[in-house]
C-alpha cells in the first residue's frame, strides 16, 4: 500500500497523501466475512475515502492515466 501511495505522492505530485505506519494491526492479515460472520477468505485490505485531496488536479497534481501503468508497475515492484 505504501509503495502505491509513494508513487502517487512523488511521481504524480500529490503531496497530501500520507503513508501508513507499519504497525497498524487492522491492515495486517485482514479476515473477510459475509453478513452472517462466516469467514469467506483472507487477503489484502481495502482503504477508501469519500474525497481524496488532489482528485481534481489541484496544485499541479497529475491524474493517473493509462499511460502511467508501466511506471506504476515498476514502482510497486521497486518502491521509491
């Protein structure tokens, strides 16, 4: 997750993004359950927000586009 945040923050100039501390328990080994509380799998977590600063290209920020795919993949494999 932090590699993704770093890519947007430093390569697409979105300075309002903050990395997650590595000691947040809720992001480690999440368990997915259905509405009855039965486990349906394990895997990565999902973080969402209603509005992310910079989504409207404020302060010269660059919006993510298809042309950024390869650079993002490289950044995820070798974090900044």
